[in-house]
């Protein structure tokens, strides 16, 4: 059976405000909870006027408070910016407040430009990504209270202690992240909407190299995809131009998610038009039947039955409707 979840970047439409975007995130989470989606993950992005989600750990608490059953988590926390202890404390606190409902998804991308990454680093010098595997080990050690006796952090407790660990996921769009997840024995979510070309090799490597662990006794793979559902294929393509154009419109795009008409009318360079075709191929859009068939075909190709869906539109009602149509297409069981 296919499992569907939501990835929300809290998009800010052109002319809208961050407060509106964050309120829309909470309302969309409530809808996803009612519709029967499995998880609701929020992203981490910095120094952009188009995405409002800068601190997943703050937004997760708000969403979990205003929903009933859906799991809520990060998609993801960019661990190289932070100390493993502080991230463990944040998510142990969330798990204590909302037992059995919190996911901690970890990424290693900056979620920003290089200058912003330096500003986020306490010393002004971003962590060397070669240290990322050790950060992951430290994070697990704090979450599981499982440091060897000779480890420098042995005896340091990440408080408070919940009854169980948050759900741990490693997120990535490369073979490198897949290899880390396999070696650690963590569930792995591949970001197809960021890099579709490495999906085959990354997921194959994850499954072949996986070592069972207390976190996961066997491989658990998911795929994050960009998908938009409308009543017709034509309408879905029109709505999708807001996301495609925003990525390519330079300073105009940084002002927020544009209306589809503005994105369609923008004067793109030849190189930008070529990349737009890449974005279109990487996206899933259409009527409910078409999107369902494409997701099922992807599941068969990559050997996954768990999808995390990101949908960005200028019109908030169209975004809500897209998730409603997708839930209907897969016959999700409503809650409540």
C-alpha cells in the first residue's frame, strides 16, 4: 500500500506576508491530518523572501499543537549549522510534548547561500562537511543515551528524556547521504524533486549497503517529489508554472511565488528555458488519474511505496485542492 505524506516549505506568494504563509501551513497540516496523510514535514531555508520556514523545530510544535494524529517533523534540520546536543534537546522536548508523533529528518545541505551559511555558524566558519558523519553519530548518541564509556560526551544527557526517541530519518539527494543512512541503519528519504538523476543509484546503494540498527531493522526508503493535481492536466500545468518560474525569475522570483500568468509571460533566456524543461520533467502534474499512475510507476521503478509530496502554487486554494485530489486518488482513509 502506498503511503503519502506532505513536505511544506511555507511558500510566500507575491504580495503576501510570512504570517499568512505560516498560517496557511498550519491549516494545510490540519487538512492533511483529516485526509489521512501519514506525516507532515516542514523544511529549513534561510535568506529567502519566498519561503517562511526557517526554524522547523519552532514550526513543528505549532503544527503538532493544532493537529490530532498526523506525525509532524522536519524535512529537514540542516545539521551542519548546529550542535548535535542542541538538536537532540529540541526534538526530545517536542517528543515529550507530543509523544509518538515527532520525526527528526536530518539533511547536510546548507539550505542557503554560502554567506548565510557562514552567518549561521557560531564561529563564522561553517562546519566542514567531512565532520557530518561524526555529527550524526553524536546526534544518535544524545537521542539514545548511547555513548561509549570513553566518549568525550559520555554522561551528558540531552533533556528532557521522552518515553521514546523521535522518528529518525536521513534526507538527501546523492549517493553520499544514502551511504550514510545505510551504514547507520536509518530510514532514508531521497529528494527526487531536487535531483532526479541520482535516484536509482542512491536508493540501490541504500538498500544493498543497509545495516540493521535499533532505529530500523530493515531498509525503509521514501521519496520526496514535487507533485500538483488539478481537475485537468492543462490546469495542473498552468498552476505549476508558479513554482517553475519562481525558480528562474531572478530578483523578480525572490519577491515571492508569482502568479502563473506572470511566470508564463516572463522573458527567460535560452539557458533558463532549457532548465525549465528539466524542472518540468522532474515534476509530477496532471489530473488525479495521471498523477496516481506516475507515482505508482515511480514506486515500481525505485522500489518505494512511501512518497513525501511538496506542492507549491500561487493560489492557496489550488494547493489545498491538489492535496485533496491526491488523497482521493489513493483512497486515503480520512481521520476523525
